[in-house]
C-alpha cells in the first residue's frame, strides 16, 4: 500500500459517500492545489512542480511559458516583430495586459459584461462610444453612459457569469452554443437541456468542478493527491476535459467511467484517478477475501490483478487463494503477478476436469480419489492430441498442479476445518504422471556472434531514437548478461574498483534476493557506466549518490530515485531492432528479429563463455545460479565444440596394434563427427565402440576386463575436461599415471 494510504484505517467499512472520502484529503495538499470550496474551483499557483505551470519569461507577464523559448504565445508573436534583444525584450514588460475571468462594463452601475478587456464596455455602450467618437474617459461623463438593465445570470446551471445578451448566456457560453448549433450538435428545442449539461468556463489556469457531484469532486481531488505523492505531472488542460465529460453524462462516480473519444493521455489520467479511489481504505486482508485481487493493494505493481473466478469448486478456490497469499510476498520483480496468475490458470484446468466428469462437479473434496487424477491426465492428453494445447503446456500443467497440491498439503489445508479437509492422499499427481517435455534440439536462444556484432554496430541508432541512457542499458545487457531487472535497478554507485585497478559491477540478484553481488567487468563496460553516472549526476546534482539510481525514469521522478521499468527499455529495444536492416547470419540467411530481445543477451553471455572453455562451475557463479543444471540450460554444445572434442579425442586413440586411428579425423564430415561423438562409451583405460555395449552405457560387454585385446577398444592418453558439454563428467577423468603403471605390468607378464 502506498504511503499516502497509511493514514487510512484498514478496518474502515467500504462505502461510496463523499464525506467518507473527504476525510482522507490533506488540507496541506488542498491549499497547495488552490482548492476553493466556495467556487468549487481548483487553481494551483504558477510554478507548482506537478500541477502548476511556468510563467512567461517576460517580466510582469502572467501567461504560461511554453517550450522551446519560455515565452507565452502573445509575447512570442511580439518578440518576432521586435528588434530588441532577448534581455531587453524580457525587461520591457508584457506585450499586453492579461485579465482572466469576467469583466463588467466600465459605465457606472451597468451590470453587463464587456466584449473585450481592451474596450472595457458592454456591447451597447461600445456602440454609443463609436457613434460619438469619444475617448473612454470622456464618454463615461456623457449622458449616453447611463447604466443599462442587465440580462441576469447565465442560464447555464454551473456558470456564475452574467449574461451578455437576450439569449441569457454569457459570452463564452454563447459562442459555444452557436458553434454546436451550426455543427448540428445542438437544436433550439434542446436549449434548456444544453444549459443543464454544459460545462463551466475556466478562467486561466484553473479547473472548475461546479456541477459535479460532491463524490466525484472528492474522488478527483483524492486521485490528484495520490498522483502528487507519486510525483506524477498532471496537466490541468487534460483534467479539465475529463471533468467536462463527467459533467456531460452526469456521472455519479468516476469508477467504471470511460469515454471512447478520450485520447490515450486522457484515458491514462482517468485510470490513475480511478485506481487511487479503488485503493482508498482497502487493506491486504480485505482484498484477499475477494475472488479478483488487485495486486497493487498487495504491493505488486499497478493495474494488475489475479483472477480466481475460473476455479468453480469453493474448496479448491480457497486453497489456491491461500497458497497464492503465502507465495506472493516471496516473489520479487515485475512479473510476479503474471507468474502466479499462470499457476492459477493451471489450477483452473483441474477444476474444469472435476466439473465436467463428476456428477457432484467436484464440490466434495472427501469424495475425490486417484480416479479423478487419471481423468484429469486423460483430459490433458486428449487436448494435446487434438491440438488444443502444446506438449509443453501439458507437461507444465501437470507439474504445476502437482506442486500446488503438494504445497497446499504442506500448509495444513487438509486438516479439519480447512478448505481441503477430507481430501484423500491419493488425490495427487505423482512424478511418473508428469509427461516429459520434448527434447530441445534447437540451437538455443543465444544470438549468433555475427548477429550480435551487427547489433553492437547499430547502437548509435538506439541512442538517437531512445536516448543515451537506453543505449547504455543495452550495452550492459550485452556485456554483463544480467537479468533486465538487475540492470534497470542498478544504483548510481554500482561500479567498484579494487586495488589492482580492475572494475566490478555491484548489483542485486532480485530473483534469489542476494544483495551486493559482484561481477568482474572490462574497462570498456566500466566506461559505459561512468558515462551514465556523469549524465545522471548532472541531471540530479542535489540528490545523494547513495539514493540515486543509474537509470532514472523520466516521469514521476523529481529526485532521480526511481529507476525506469523493464517494459520501457524492452519497448525501445524492440522498436530499434525492428527499424534495423535485415540481420544476416554467416551463411547469408536472414535472422529472425523476434529472437533478439533483452533476455537473449543473457543466453549469449553464457554461450560466449561456454564456447571459450569457461568451466561450468565458474560459469554458474558468473550467471548467479545455485544449481549447475540451471546454468547448462543457458547454452548449447555447438557443432564447433563437438568437432573440437572429437578431434581431440581421436588424436590420441590407438588400436590394439599400437597404430593411431582416425588419423584423418579433421577432414571428416560434420555428420561423422556427430556419429563418432555418440558412437562410443567410456570404459577402463579408454573408449569402447561396440554397438550393444554403447547402447547399454558400457554395461553389456561380454568380455569383462579384456578390453586390450578387443577390436572395439580405443586407448585415451589423456582425460578430456569437456566432452559434449559435460565438462566435469567423472567417467572422462582418468588417472594417467595409474593407467600407465597398469599397462606396464600387463606388458611385463606378456598379456599384451
């Protein structure tokens, strides 16, 4: 829950009353925002960092300064026609006096509004002045300047101005009526309805909320308060449009309101306001009682939900909800919600199976058994056979359902009084029930070296389209192989240098929750980090280095303490890759650009080290993995490595006559190298190529301990540290000195 909601009582009952929401609006915020409850107008002061605007650079001008020169529109036009320098023009004062709001006629006692602030007379008095051709001061002393009867207040219900003509509308509303009437958007018969639904007229930098219900006003103000706490910039021109649409339809609340005519920026602002109101007064305990969780309440992102409504059995739904409630706090990263939602989808498959094949629809957990699991597995098999799901989805569904049932039992949910009470022990997915995933014969997700070089060459185009910060992040992805979250959330002081002058990247492994991890980096990578540090420090000179991030976001970030998101970097990266010319492989074929994404650089990092001969245990530490088997997933044994291993092995193989075999191994075809790699098995003192023994993994040789006299035997003079990706295979580690002694003893007794 955000800090702004800390003052809310978690036990407060939910209600939609405006008075209840007004309690949580801070008076300090209302004062800074310029809220006037009497006129129901929001008018923040100029210069407010999140709601205000920059004043025009011209001295004494109250207009809004705009990019790129900082002048208001009026002063910019005057500057273009002036011969003064910028300094002289700024000191000369505004091009014309600005007056926002309604101005009444200068004739004494006349209640009618003026047509323009320059003339300062109502229509009738202006016409008389023109007829007499007198200056304003002299005209006001003439008998023709007597006061005239007014037309009363404007007929628009929410307007406080005076009408300027017999139609009974103020000048701005009169202009608006005629524009809509000529465009066919309003009719004379609908004039009264138009007056009731028309929005008020804003004067200057303000938002008029008259006409909106007290609840809508409170919700808008509370949403603005939350956006200011999140350091989000709000343009009042966009807020003004939202208020007009709410008034036009008479919306009782902003929850659920939308307009297909809204632009993207207006819809984003409206969603933020709605999200803030939705979170007001909620607590994690209240949220977890629902069947659809807003994970923002639980501290995981904005506008994300976990939906349990697809699980029809109440006992299973409550069990999965309790498991997710236990699991969610242990998850880190931006994808925690989507990962857990995927697990819930797998539980929905089990729910659907119970609902379809059982007469009681699976509502009684004590009546379930092994047969229901068999039916569930059969349904998945049928869906796979008919092409509804892939073999991967089938295997993952079985694995995750097995895990959920196992974890729910570990949480004690099968005890009396708990959701799974009475569930039999045989209602479980066994290990043998899980179908194996198909072998992955693909070359892996690592980018080919040639493609990676083309991307590195094209990095200047990324800097032009997305900025130097995104380019620096992409270079760190390529050079370090860290996960996207680990790069995006780097601290400003992430670069460390030891006494020898070597650099190390200090980062946090969010997935394993390990802080202060160190990764040696090259001088070129350190230069990329140093350059980004200089740019960030120049942008945020007042923020302490310990609180700065290396890649600060461009919005909602006045102090540089918030990092930009993975999705933002990924979006810029995808646009950049798509805009590049075709990426070509070494043989001239075109490479699929969809395979060039951020996480592919992590696989490329592992593949480069594996091809360079980095031991797998060292690569495991570089990747930050706990298990060596996890590291081996990130790279493939390339044909080049296979050929090198076979050539190395063949160079030291001799037959029983002492002659070197495979002397021409280097000229073999790749297919023959692959055949040789899989056509032999390690045995004492060497390798065996007898087919039945190879198939049995070395366990079906009919001539035990007689390898030296067998025609299928090949000697190995040295052990290989790497063969087919199994760098530490124990069967390949031979003690050559012991083997040599044994061969000498056999020769001395005439065995060979």
